[in-house]
C-alpha cells in the first residue's frame, strides 16, 4: 500500500475516532432535552441527511442488491433497534454523569466481540484471547465487589454495539447505505413517538423557528460525518489497524469524564480499568502476532 494512502488513512482514522471520542461535548450541549427526545431527533435528521449524502455520494446497485435479498432488510430492522438502543444508553450515560462507565463499555467492546464469536459463531479462541477475556471479566467483577454495583451501562453498551456489528455481518450492505436504511426503518417509530407521546420542546412548532433547533438538526451531520471518514479510512488502512485506532474513542471519553466534567474515578474503579487495559494489551499483542505471522 502506498505511503500516501497510508498517511491519508491514518488521518481519516484519527479524525473518525477523535470525533466519536468528543461526542459528549455535543450531547452535553443538548442535555436540556431528554435522552429519548435526542435519540428520536437523531434518527430523523440522520435519515434526512443520509438520504442527501446518498444522492451525492452514490453507491451503485446497493438498493437493487438489497431488494434481491429481502432477508437483509429484516436483519437491518433488528440492527436498527440495536443501534437506537445503543444511542439511547450512550446519550443517557453522558447526560447523567456516567461517562466513565460508558468509556469502560467501549474498552471492553472488542473482548465482547470475541465472546460473541465464541458463543454465536462457534469460533475457537486462542489461549491469549481466553486470557484477555478472563482479565476483562476480572475487571467487571472487581467493580461489582469493590463498588457494590454492576456496571450495567458498560455491559449494555458493549453488548448492544457488539450484537449490532455481528448482525450487520449477516446483512452485508455498505456502511453508509446500511446506516441510512436503518434510520429510514427507525423513522416511523421516531415520528410515531413524537406524535403520540412526545411532550418535549422539539414537539412545539414554534421551537423550529429558533436558533436552538439547529443543535438538534446537527444530530444528522454529527452522526454521519465520522462514518463517512471511517468508510474512507477503511479503504486506505488494514482493518486491523482500524481496530487498534478504535481505542482512541474510549480514551478521549475517559479523559473528558475525569478532567473536563469531573466525574469521580476512585482507586477501586481504576483497578477495574487496569485489569481491562491489561486484557486489551494481551488481546492486541495476540492480534499483532497473528498479523505478523500471516505477513
């Protein structure tokens, strides 16, 4: 792969995971709205903005291929519910001062993927992968024992996103068209909720004449722009490299939680993180070793 392509790929990858890591700054700016209201607006504006992007950045044949495999639409319906659930938990966590737990969820996500591969795809784990998963499990157990609370936010985020990725493998649609179809499938639910149960500010017509409305409209670009960068990065970098770069996101999330929003990060919780970081180090070493032997 050419050096220029690698440099471009790294730049796009760093941009992608940095934006995802800085997402809390956006959600904190709209924290006056309920998490469900934010997610509803995110689905609506992502669907509209995504349709516009698809008109400009064409993916020839994706719609015909999707219609030729209707089962994929059914899979996308389930994956749309999973990604919406992930969005809802994440927004709630950020706006209710659980960002440290959210970062933990995205740290353990690669190890949850390994376990899903074992349990659902019947993949065999290598010894170092078993060790990495055991270290992550120890970290979760330590948080449960020392803090007396189960990290449900972390586990829910990791499971929902891991299951989402697993399902998307069963419906091989390009990332951008796939996400746009998912938001289209969420659109009836989002509009129905607004019409039947919505009581927030965004349900008032007068609200959409104010400059504050632009913050909710921005949910569309904020969701899709990093995805476009990710798609481009994936074309210029080995996918394994993207796997290592993904740790930028939870690291930025943790730094924002502790240093900017002053969430508590006591020694007991730090010990749990150390166990999970050690597990990720083992997991990363194993992945790097396999790549080196393959090369």
